[in-house]
């Protein structure tokens, strides 16, 4: 009996000790540390999510941006194609209404030959170089280089002799049928502008480089250097500028497209109407074809060089383009 009582008292004592332990308040700071650990954990998780969110573009936004750019590009291409198509229709309609003659002589006696990029001289469609693909309109190109006689008619005298370059240069044979020389690009611009003013039109200008090269070539093959002396005045058969049109014409009918004097070609942005002034005065312009001072290898349709617009030389002249009035008006209204 005594043994049982001892056991019960021992159990009651253990129970009381257990309750005291369980009811004891927690040590100061323990819960705070736990809370801080939990809060830091949550904070770190939130920061990571915020960074991921900042660095991540929503799929919907990305798709909408790509779709917008693609749509804009497609619309631009479509508009460009439509504009080109409409332009070609307008050009075809214009040219259908124009009567073209193969030659033309103006009131000053300047002779021109038709150059039609749409068909070669034998009626076939020519093979264009990359540059020539932009040729859209037929045009008339002067049969020979501009002569001193024609220059005097328009400018009312031999004004090329007034330049310092001419005065200090060696003197060469001159006549109404010799090519004009010692004229810089600004002289030529003034000449053509005066010609257009007198005609109350804007049909006269210089050829572009692409137009000049197209006219310089034959209908089937490039026009090579003339080693025979039958087509070009160069250093082997001339010691000064020679009268125009005295050698054979090239397959398109033009004389002295290579050799005799270099020929100015126009910058595509230049305007030769009566009241126009030259723009882009700092950059030079191109001359084509070689001259009487060059050897045959440098007298061909690919011979070219760049000159300042104030440059004058004893072997530098030009030839004219005369546009169809309908074409000149179309270009003027669509610039």
C-alpha cells in the first residue's frame, strides 16, 4: 500500500513540473527573431518577384509591338508599290499621247537625236545596268558636242575667252564648228538657264550620267575605246580640239561621245529652269568620255572624272538634252 502511494505522489510531482515548464513565458527576442526570419524570407521573395517582373516583358505587350511594327512595314511597302504602279500608269499614259520623231532641230540649228530607254535602236528591249534601270522617259540628246558658234548665238559673244584660264592657256584653233571649251559647270548652267528663259520653257538641260552612258553605248554591246581613230579624237590622232562631227558616229548616231572634249553631266538635283540657282556648290560634278589629251584606253564611255564646279579646261565642254515639253511639265509638277 505504501509503495502505491509513493508512485502516485511521484507521478503528481512530475505532472506539476511539466505544467510549470509549459506555462513558462518564452525567452525575450525569440519570437522576434522568428518573425524577422519569416518577414525577411517573404521580403526576399517579393523583391525577387519584383525584379523578375521588371525584367520580363509581358507576352501580350511583346506580340502587340511586333504586330504593330510588321503592320507598319507592310503598309509602307504596299503604299510604295501602289505609288510606283500609279506613277508607271501615268507615265505610260503620258507617253502614249506624245508623238516622237527620231530627230529634232531647234530654232538655233542645234540637232538632236531621240534616245528611248524603252527600246534599243533595233526595236528590242535593251539590257540595263543597275544605274540605267531608273531611266523612265525618252529624251533628245544633242547629236554633237556644243559648238562655239551655238554658244556665241545664245551668250551673244565668245564669252569663254574672258576667263583667266583661257587667257593664260596655249591657243588652239577656233571656229563656229569647234566644240566649246573653257566653260565650267556654272558657265554651262548660266547658258542653259538663258536658253530656257528665251524659250519660256524648261526643256533644255544636261544629261544625267545614266542618260549619257546609255546614249554612248551601242544597241547590243558596250562602246569600247577607239583604237582605230575612226570614232574618237584622242592623243594618238589629235593635238588640239577638233571640229565636231568629222569622225564616224557611234551606233546610236552620236558624234564624239568619246574623245575630243570631256562632257559635263548633271547632278540629278540641279535645276536648269530660267530662274534656278545651283544648289550643292561645294561638291563637284562629273565629266564623261575622255578627250583629245587622253590615250585611247581613256577614251571610252566608262571614262569619267569629278571636277569642281569652277574648273575650266582646254578639253572640257558639254552637250545638251532637250526634254519633251510634256515630260518637262510632268517632272516639274512631280518634284
